[in-house]
């Protein structure tokens, strides 16, 4: 009897655990691409984000490299 109760409890816990929502992993993508290249990079990140739900790529412009 004890094993049946234990087995039922494990089964219910498995069902409840399987239906729990998983958090989306956010990835900060630092870049230094202004203008048209920055827009293309943002579009690439958007396309990737729309293609799946496990990860979210967030492009972050961190400024340009100093010119010589």
C-alpha cells in the first residue's frame, strides 16, 4: 500500500512538474555597429527570437570604437 501511494505521489509530481512554465533565457548581445549594420543586427536578433521561445537575444549598442 505504501508503494502505491508513493508511486501515485511521484506520478502527480511528474505531471505538475512537466506542466510548469520554463523561463526564457535572455542573452545581452553587446555590439558596436551603428547605422545600417546595427539595423541589420537588430533584424537578425528579431528573426532569431521569432524562430524559437527558449532564448531571447537583446542587442545592446555599446558605442563605437575610437577612430585613429
